[in-house]
């Protein structure tokens, strides 16, 4: 068979490109020193411990150009990430120092389990802290706090709508649910399987189903906020409060969705949630144009490439993709998830670490750009999911 020389040339060039890309990918991931990254996180956390005031507060964020943490009390929605990081460091090292500190900072959050629910963030606050603590120590006191908190979170469920109310202090004129709320369902699933009411499972399942049906545009990109009628449960409107516009893909919102529905599949084993997680991941990866795979804060922000990045979204997605890959049977797709998750982690480690700039793990996260809040700075939830991704990668290698 005679082949067109031009075709042969193009084919050769393509195969050379593929070979070189695979070689570069292999080099990036095989030379990546995972142990060194975990040691770096431990060093940075040790520096942070030295500056935390002894008043029950925890570190939340560091503005660009500063070395000083902004500290918050236990009521802040991010209060569970710092003790969660400490528990992960205990898991990574086995050093009792981290267990002691993790226990101390977790216990500051105890009042959340017996107070009226202020918002939906109890999963972030209590399951990241006491949940990780119980997983690692089986401390019965932690379990009691987790179960009480799950019951508290369940009080925000509106059966007419089918979701948990996110912000009781609402300004949108209806029952509001934000995509972040998907992350808090893990608390309810866990509690239902570990001594709590079976109704907690039903609430979490219903919330996931309602969110899947209403919270996404036809292309599977997520709104930030969905507003429902309190009485009829009818969908009123979708809003993207922390993104660029109501029609844009806010990076962290899509990240919460990918992670959240992957977790819901783990807890329910219902294939529809796995299929949906694949669709959410697909649109994120297909629209991710940055060479280092760290997204801009919003995929549709008008000033790209001069827009802030969001390392927190990359950390969340990298961790989620590692888990999603474990449920993926298609070999090519599984390989894509793992290779891109690893590249995200390598990029975060090589280009986004804080080092001497401050004592956080990562730079260049964006919190709420439309409000002018925490833009291009270090934020504790970026550090938490980065450390989680490192640990998940370590378990993969083992």
C-alpha cells in the first residue's frame, strides 16, 4: 500500500509529539518527591503554630504580600480546615505532636454541635476536624460530637424543596442552596451509617438528587446559588454570587460539584451520581486552558490571561479526580484523571508553594473576587485539599 508522503510526515510528527508528551508526563510524576512535599507541609504548619493566639481562634487566610494570618473563631465557615490539616499531618507522620494539636483545635469547635444551625457549613467545620480525628483515633467523644452536629445540620432541610438551606440570613428572597453544600452531605451519610438516624441518609440523598436536577446549566456547569420557593419547592433562579456572572463557570463552584458528586457515589453506589460526576469533570477539564492546569478564578472572566488564579480549585479537583479515577473502569479516562490530577499536584508543589513568603502551604487562591475579598492570597481550604491530595496520591503509590 502506497501512503501519501504528506500523511506519513504528519503521522510521524503526531506520534513524536505523543511520545514526547508521555515522556515529559512520566518525568514530572516519577521525579516528584512526595515525601518532601509532606515534610514541607509539616514545616509550614509548625511555623503557623508558633503565631496562633491562645484564644480558640484558627488561621484562615493571608493577604498577598503579607506574612500575617487573618484569624477567625469557631463560628467561621473555614474553622474546620486548620484542625483538619493537623489531623492529616498526624496521618502522614504518625507524630503525636500533630495528634495533640489537632485535638486541641478540633475541640474549639465543640459548641457547633449543640448550637442552633447558623448555616450549612457544619460539615466543613466538624467533619473535617472531628471526622478526621475519629477516623484516625476512634475517640468516642469525637463520634458523639459528629452525630450531634449531623442532627443540627438536618434541621436546615426543607422537605418541600428537597435541599438543605444554605444561608438562613438569606438575601435572595427564597430558600437558597449553594453548590458548596454538596460537601457537607458527607457528614450526614457518615452519621446515618454510624449510629445516627437513617433519615440523615434520606436527607443527603434527596439533597443530592435535587441539586443534580436543578443546579446545573445544560452544559453541566454549575451555578453558585439556586433559589427555590419556600412553599412550592419550585426553582426560581440560578445565581453565581462569587463568580463572574450568572452564566459563567466559577472555578471553585465546579470543583465543589465534582468532589461532591464523586463522594455521593461513594456513599450511595448509585450509578447516576457517578455518571454525573464524570460529566462535571469533563466540562471542567475540557475548558481548562492553562498549561499548568491551575484555573483562573472563573473560566469566563473577561480579563484572562490577566485574571487571578485559584489554587484552591485546583487542589479540590486534584483530590476529587484521584478518587473519581478509582471508580472509573474505562482505561483511557482513568489514565486521564490520574495524569491530570498528578500534574495539578506537581504544579501546585513546584509553582504555588508559599515557602518563605508566609507560613501557609500555597499562594494564589481566590476567595470572593466580586466582593473584593481574599483575592490572590493564601487560604486554609486550599492548603487542606492540597494536603489531602498529597495523601491520596501517596496511598495510590503504595
